[in-house]
């Protein structure tokens, strides 16, 4: 984390924390969410969300057409062919929720987020 980023977070806490009654944790979460990039899934696709980075993991939900998703981290997994090529990269879009990168328009064939731990 750079010093510039720390100052931005502190400003958010000061502006939203005491005045609106939000806790520091809530302010940090809001700042983190505001800086996320949301990527569109392929047009005309209802996308399966799985509990892990591969097609052998259970489907936990299905995203409707036109959804945009954040990518918190990425993991290697099952190879999938989709509208954006063939990829072994799986995007973590929420806790315990992964989608194949072959269905997400990131503008890259490689990783665009840190690898998941």
C-alpha cells in the first residue's frame, strides 16, 4: 500500500466516519469497493458461478445477462473455452464464488488481479 493510498483512505474515514456514524471498518470497506473495477460478462450469457476454480465445483448461482463482476483475485483451474478464448484462469468475484475468465471481458489473456491465496 502506498502512502498516497493511505491518505485517501484516511480522508474517506474522516469524511464519512464521524459525520455519518459509520465505523472505520465500514469506511474502509466502502473505499475498497469504490476502487474496484467491474468487468462485463459476455453478452447474451447467463454465467454459472462455482464454489471453486473449476467445472468440477458445484454451481452456487447463475448470473443474469448483462452482469458486471468485480475480480478480487484469480486462480488457475479447469480449462474453459468461451467467447473470450480458452483460459485456465478463474476469477474470484465474491467469497467462495468463481467464474471462468473465458466469459469475462477483462481486455487481457492473462491475469488482471493478484493470485488468490
